C-alpha cells in the first residue's frame, strides 16, 4: 500500500502540544514512558502466547533494546512484544479512541495550574507515547503484529499530520526511532551514561531486560601484553570492546524478605507500577503460606488518581505466577471500592493459562482476594488518626461505596467511615466516636444529606436537634445516600434522617393545631400541586419553613442525584412544615383570618413554599417572581 497522509484528531494535536510545552523541563520521562509501553507490549504477547504459542514465532528471548546513534542524533527503542496492525496504529496513535486522551484532557483541566501539568498524569492515562515529541523533531514507528504478515510504518513531526505506509519488518514487535532535536535538550540522550542513569532511576523494575550495546573496558589477554625484560607490562593492558549490557535489575522485590528491601526500592517500585510520582502513603508486604501460597506487595497511594472514578480506569493489581506475568488490571483480586490499591500478587499455585473468566470462579483467587481485603482493611484500622484523615480526604468516597457493595465486610467498613458533624468544627468523626458522645436521652444517630457542608450545617431541619444539643452527621457525598440505605444501624443505634419523617422530639400543642387548622387547609389548597401536606413543625425553631419527606421516601438530595444521572423521576411531593411561632407565619395567618379573599394571600402562600426550597439549597421555579414578592413584602413592612 502506498504512503498516505492523515491528520491527527484535534484532541490528539492539543494533547501533544500540551505535553511538549508542559513537560519541557522534565524531558527524561519520555524514555520511561516508551520503555513502559514496550514492557506492556511484551506482557500482552506473553498473555496471548499462553494459549497461542505460535505467536512467539520461535522467539523466547523477550526484551527491550535501546540503540543510541550520536553521529545521526537518533535514539531507537525496540521491543519484540505483541506489535500492532495498521488499524491499531491509527487507533492508538492518531485518534482518541484508545489512547485515553479524552479522560486525560479532562483530568488535566481539573489539575493544571497555569500551563503546567503533573507528570504522573502522562502514565496514568496511557498517553505516554506522545512524550517522545518532547525530545524529538520526528518520530518513526515500525511495527508488526505477532501472527500477522504485514508491517506498517508510522511517521510524524508532531505538527498536525502523520504518514502511514507498509514496510518490511522481520520480527514481531515495535521499533520507535526518535530524530532528536538539535537544540533545547537538557542532556545528550545518545550518551550511554545518560541512558543508563534514566533507566536505572525510572525503569529498573521493568520485568524484561532493557538491553543496550555499550563500550566496555576489558583486560588484554596475557599473550597480547607487551612486557619488558623484567616481565612488567609496557603500554596498554586493556582494550575497548562493545557488548550488550542489561541496564535494569528486574528485581522481583515482592519475593524478597522485607528486611532486604530499602524504602527507596519500595518507593521506586511503586512509581514503576503506578505511574504516580508521589510517594505512597503506606504499603503491605506479605508472604502467605498454607493451603494458599502467594507473595503480595500492595500500596496505598497518597493521592487519588485523576481517573479514579472513570469507568475505564485500571485496577492496579498485577498478577504473577512464580514471577511469570499473567495479567495487569486483575479486578478479581480486589473489590471495586478498593480499586485504588496498587501492587503485585504472585501466586505460585496458579495455572499459567488462566483466563479472566476462570479467575472469577477460581477458589484460590477467591481466597487470595478475601485475605488481601482483610489485610488492607486492617491497615486502615491501624493508621494514626492524622494519616487516616489524610487518606480519607482522598479515598473516603471509595471506602463508603464499599458498604452497599461488600456485605461480608460491612461492619468493618462502618468503623472506617468518617463524617464531619454539627459539633466537630470541621474535623472527622467516626461512628464509634459519635455513639460515645450521644446524649443520655438520645435514641438515634442523626444525619442529613446534601450537596455541601455549609448549607447542611445551617439547614433549618437541624434546629430542633441543635436545641436538644444532639450531634448530626453531615453527609455531602452522593454515595452517602446509598450508605444510609445499606447501614440501617450501628452499634445498636438506628440511623435517622433529620429531614425525613417525624423526629418525635416534641409534640405540637393540640390547641395550636386547632388554631392553625383553617389556615393550613387554605395553604394546602393553594399549594396542592407542589406539596403532599402542610403542617406545623416540631423541627423549626428560628426558620420560617422547611420541606420534609416520608420516612421511607426519597430524600431531596437523592432525587437530585437521580435526575442528574438522566433517570426519569416522578415529582416527589413533600411536606411543607411551618414554624407557628415565626412572625412571618403569624402575619400571613392573621391576614388570612381578617380577609381570606385578599389577593396577596396566594403570593404569600407561594413565598412560604419558596423560602422552604431556598433554605435547603434548592432553586425556585421563577426566581424573578420570587424576588418581586420579597421586594413587595419588604416595601410594605418598611
């Protein structure tokens, strides 16, 4: 097929420009990313070859090779991994379909400061290939998919277009040739020492040999050394030779005793498997012996990854069998709510030909998963308060999501969740601490759900509870709605919503109910399309009005979440509660009793309802009309 020229998708071009400009001062990461991609390609080949051995094409020596050429200013990174077809080259290098570009761009927008972006984002989203343009004026990719006959050459200067053509390539895998820039490079990336340093620093734990042909000094054979009459050497005793050298150690540190692994090695291995430049918050290194034998090295990140809540995010657990790679993103080893955990599990009794489908039913894997979850939750439990609060800031929503998902560990997870409260002054409180601080006459664990802590803390629904000096949990994560549905009680105390059903703290006087009866019936008639019922409130002490729901119904926040997710929701009619002691309510009631046909009464009725909506952070249907009603009322009062 003849050479064809194609344009990059707009998003890909934006991405390349962003990476080149933002990471110009951190140039060496390009080599880390290209080596990582090569390692992934070999992983994929090994996985496929477990069931299709012919894909190896007789090649058992899987490796990555780096070839610098200082005369021509080129650097070549090649692998004999899975390779790519023509369509895969277009899809992976020219469009956003598989590159993770769209998710990366969104995360970048959320995280960037000025024009800079965090380097760890590059690896997290699989867009590391484009970092080659940080150091290269031109990038050429030659690749052949294992098992396929045709090879393809991709070439681009990164300025908007690329070319594609068929080429000859004997071996499967991918070869990337960088035509290095003449100016502006931090160091000469064709120098052997520079390449060795970068590989040692960033890619030492890659599971396959990273090979480079290097210059070495060797002693001359004795018979080639010129000697004087006393037998002492005259002139050179060594010679320069070139030989292949493996630049990385390929240490399987998870298989080593903990006492033999340094903190620096732990941190560097974490960076290698996670593409996260931040040091991990904590780790678990364990060797399990018994009916199920395995080694595991798990890390708790210090920062939540930008793709944590994206559906296509990677789980982060790499599965090995006797140091032979099986698969990455092994979701069967860790529940979804702990998907942020990174690490390696090496199970010696696992079948090398295991598939994902078999893994789901494999009793060995199920036992490993159960033990890993137990150890991870124990680690969280043992954390110092300050460390755990830092962790919970990043991963609290994930931990809470485990309560409706993991019935077996629900009690443990309930002890791990934290909330800010009406009394905690911004600090986290555990459910155990809440129960310990409950008043003697307090029967329930009270909570309220909503979008933000400020509006929740000032909610009129809490006025009666505050008057009783009861503490209230402030729940501002969407997942909290599912938490309270799945956790009806804790330590024998039932959870009760401050905005749903009757609080049963005080009773409204019967005489007062009778005095308000006709007025309430009028309001009910005026607002019948909006509300289920209108009644005097036992919740309110200072505010005019509020809206409450049925004890078994859907909260206002839950309704909002469901609508935001695109689900069709029938209108939820709620109860309008009025503060019978508030001057505004009393004034409207007096106006009604003097002249039930007064034309301003319908406006006042609507105003009482609108005030209830606004008090819980809602939006009135007609803000302009609401503003006019308030203005008219104020004008008459002044």
